[in-house]
C-alpha cells in the first residue's frame, strides 16, 4: 500500500483546497477593488469633485489592502506551514494593521483638501459629475455582490482575511452610496449659492468612513497580534471540558490559548495518577482533544502531560 502524501504541519488536502479557494476569491476581490480607481480619478478630474477624489484615494487604499491579503493567502495556499508552526495568522493581522494605517494616512491628506475646498469653493462640471454617477452606480452594485459573496465564504471557513473582506466591501458599498447621493444632489440643486458646499460636505462623510475603517482594522487585529487569550465563552467551553473529565486527571497545571489567523490554539497541561497505564492517559487526552476541537470550530488542542503523581506509601505497606 503506497504511503499517503504528507502535507506540512498536518494540513489536510481539504484544508489546502480551501486555502486555494480563498486565494482565488481574494484575487477576484483585488480586481473588483482596484478596477474603479482609474475611472474615479478621471471622473474627479473632469468634474473637479473632491468627493470623487476622496473616493478614488479610498479605492486605492482598499486595493493595496486586498493585494496584501491576496499575497498572504497565496503563500498560505502554497503550504509554507512547515516554516511557521502556528501558521501565518500573524501576517494576516499585520496586513490588516498596515491597511488600516494607510487609510488613516489618507484621511489626514484628504481632510486638508476638503477644508481648502470649503474656504475656496468651486462649481462642479456637469459632464464629469454625470460620468461619476455612472461609475459609482456600477461599483456600488459590484461591492454589494462581493460583500455577500465574501460573507458566505467567511461563514464557511472563518478567517481574519475573509472577515475583513466582507466588511470592507460592505463599507465600500455604503461609501459609494454617499458619493452617489452627493453627486445627484449637486446636479439637482445646481444654481443655488450653497450647492458648492455639497461636494466638500460629502467628502467629509467619505473620509469619516475611511477613518472608521482604518481604526476598526487596527483595533480588531492588535489583540490577536499580542496573543490575547480567548473570549470568555470559549474559555468556558474549556472549563466545562475539564470539569467533565476531572476524575481522569490529578491536577491542572495551566491553560494557554491564542489565535493565529483563522485558527485557535489551546494548550492544556495536566498531571495524571502514576498508577495509570500510558494507554489510559493517552485515551483521556485524545477524548478531551477530540471533544474540544469539535466544540470550538477551527481549534487545535494539545493536551500535555506534565508528569504523574505517584501515590504516597503508608508505613507498614
């Protein structure tokens, strides 16, 4: 019987296929995120709209973030797990932090441009505004589609990358809706003295979304990057499992947990009775491991024996 192909760090063929599907999905996200950047810049130049400029710069930032995510997913799919014992979850978190930082930097640049436009307003050119409306409607439809698609993928195989993607495209759709309302309102109210302030006001809304997105990415990634322990509900599952098997071990010496990308790692240190056979100890550890990995999706549990307690002999025995 031929020996089965060994995948790095225990990665199954099904998991490898899932990672390839995720990388392919992120590549499509990259195309969808980056494609509208140039048309938006052209429409912004034709119309003079600072809102479209803000939207175009936001699109470029998002494309950079998706590009980083795709490069990470592609490397994971290639199977570099033998180099990183805990996977490449840290890279996923770093990618989110870098993307969020770029968004905040863009916010600082755009806030200056929008403030300048308030003090020195200009009338937008109708042809460019109409072109912007056409582009934004198309992109808003595309963003809604990819938001739903990425949400379904994230539900099937939880991962910070895919979770960030569906949130990203949902916010993109909302931001494009704000841009659309701004441009349409500018066209409908043409001729009024206050129309020139609609565009910079709309750009502040887009920038608010940009700032919120950046801060959210950084805030959600830092705890995992700093190896924060699991949430209380997951810790409670571990405690329940320990309570159910308390008669099978002598003492608990500690529990350590952390997240790495879409995976959860739990290490439990137990001491067993010295009179037990090793096969009985192993059976207990295997049952606890299987039970916890079933209850906590995406988890890798290690039950570690820290030694055995030898019963104290009494005098005269």
